[in-house]
C-alpha cells in the first residue's frame, strides 16, 4: 500500500489501522466515510504517530480520538 498517494482507499486503510491499534471500542464512532481526502495529510500524520507506538495511555487515546473527531467531514 502506497500511503503517499491521496485516495479514498488509503483513507479507509489508515482509519481501520488506527482503530485496531487504539482498540477503539465504539467502532461506529470512527468510520472511514467520515473522512475525505482534504484532510489526508493530517490523517497521515496521526496514522504515522499511532503506528510508531506500541501502546497508549487512556488520555493519549482520548486525545487521538478527539483529533480524529476534529478531522471529520462537516
């Protein structure tokens, strides 16, 4: 997967991987359809950060979820 290219498929892939890594309990709260390619760079930054780490504190998980919420389509 080449994540350097903006695409709907890449957005979906990154969101699913972020959800897996953060162990998001409310899977309906974060859906790939909530995001578009306009926020690709910001989403990629979050994805890169999440993939680098092995674990997250509850407050870090909350902060990342809030940041994802800020990137959602209006």
